[in-house]
C-alpha cells in the first residue's frame, strides 16, 4: 500500500497517483510517499518511478535490517528502528523504518504499524507547515517522534528494576530468578536498539551529508543527545540488574546454607538417640538402671532427653543456632 502526500502552492494534499513532473528539480513540489507492507508492485515504484538503486530497494523490502545510512546519487538511504515492547514476551522488539531522502521527496517504508510515521502523517494532513519545512525537517520530525517513544518504555523498565530490588530485599524467593533474567534480556534488547540508532543520528548531527544544513545538524544533535542518555541508561540498567541478580543468588545461597545447617543440627541431635535406642534394642543383656524392669523405659527416655538437651546447649553456645 502506498499513500502520497504532496505539498504545493502552500497546501498539503493526499493524492492517489504520483506525477513524475513533481520529482523534477525546481518543480517546487514536495512529495512524501509512505509505503506500508510493500510488495512487488511497490518495489517497481521505488525502482522505476523514483529510480532508486536496486540494492537500496532490496534492503528496504527486507523485514529487518541493521540500522545504517548510505549515500547514493541524488538521495540518502537510511534504516532506523522504532521500539516495540512486547510485554507478554518481555522483548524490546524493533521494526525498521526505511527513509529515502532527496531534494524534493521523502519516502518511508515500514510494516504499517509504526506509531511515529502515522502520527506525523496525520499531523501533516492537518497542518501544511509540516511539509512546508522541507524533506529533511519532515524526516527529522519522524525520527524525533520515534525517539520520544523510547522514553516511556525505558521508564517502565526502570520501575521494574526498582520493584525487583525491593522484592529481593524483602521477599527473596527462587521464582525471582526468572523475573530477573527476563529484565536482563529486555535490557540487552534495548542496547541493541539504542546504540546503533545513536551512531546513525550522530552522523547526521555531524553534517557528514550534504542535505543536512547547520540548522538541521543542531536538531539532529538534540536527538543524538537523547539517544546518548538512553544508551547510558541501558548501561546503568545492565549494571543494576547484574547487582540484583548477584544479591538474589547470594540471598538464595544464604537461605540454602541456613536450611542445610538446620538439617545438620537435627541429624546430629538424633545421632545419640539412635545409638541409645540401638543399644537397648539389641537382643543381649545390658546393665540395669535403678528402679527395676518397669523403670528402664523411663530411664532410657531421660537419658535421650538429657543427651539432646546437652547437645542443643552446646550448639547454642557455639553460635550454630
């Protein structure tokens, strides 16, 4: 599916078909073509109508591609990623948005579910100034909106880290291991999203490409600064989750040690009892304790209780209990 927005004579209109004359230098027309879930027909439009290089078209039609920026004759080709957090899968998914930036046009290629592109497209249909600013500013508006959508997800991730820290300190349990590893996986996914974005936007901020003037370099630098902060947050989150996991494993290990010590004490306390009952359970004559045959049972119980009490007192004084 292709939708066209055309800005001419101070107006922005949605059109069904593209006039090749609009793409000629000096036409005074700005064209934004938004390709959603492109197929073979859209691929022919990119190659035949716009004249893009076949390698760039092939990359744009791929489901996922690493963020990059390349210069072709007459246009720039960029691949950037929008964040798409799936709470059920605990994954920070990424979906590319491909940009073809020329002097009088901007082409976006995506899967049809990009909030940032839809938001800017709706804004452009209502306000003519959005496209009147030119294709570079239009692309910057989309990229800036994409980066703005990162922040709520990062804030939610930080809240999950705070909750995990509290749970580790207050109610540590073996079930926390899975939750901590899920957050650790989310942070790794976040870093894979943010760091490449930062490098690409940084190149735009440094004016490495002719279409980016000084004013737009300042704007892209602001986006770059946001991505730098997010990349730093991801590193901090990685350190925090590692510390949380270490604290949780130490807590579990301590609990296991306490349980093992308790079981060892119980087994030790029953040791003398087993010996005494074993002796008096043998089919041999043993020395008689005072009181006659009727009192032997009670004497044995008394000796067993005394031995257990003596060993318990010793364990307490030794600090084992």
